[in-house]
C-alpha cells in the first residue's frame, strides 16, 4: 500500500536518502544525487504536510 507520509516520518525519510547515497558511494552506484547536497531533510519537510497524523479526516 502506498500512502502519504506523516510529519513524524520526515527524519526517517531523510535518513533513508542518506543511507541510499552512502551505499551508492561505497558500491559504485550513480543516483545523480549528491550526499549532503540533494536530497536533504528539506525535501520531505516540504512534501509532507505539517502536523501530527496527517491522515486524519481523509477517510483512510
């Protein structure tokens, strides 16, 4: 199931980006992203609505 992330998950999303980019650097991948440059935590912060459970009231 795909769903909208919640604001409580922003740090985990950013950590996933960092883990992926670190892995790619160590194993020769080329994601066309640069660790520490893009994506940063600012990306999920802009994309995820602010607040607690962002699904409230949406019938999910």
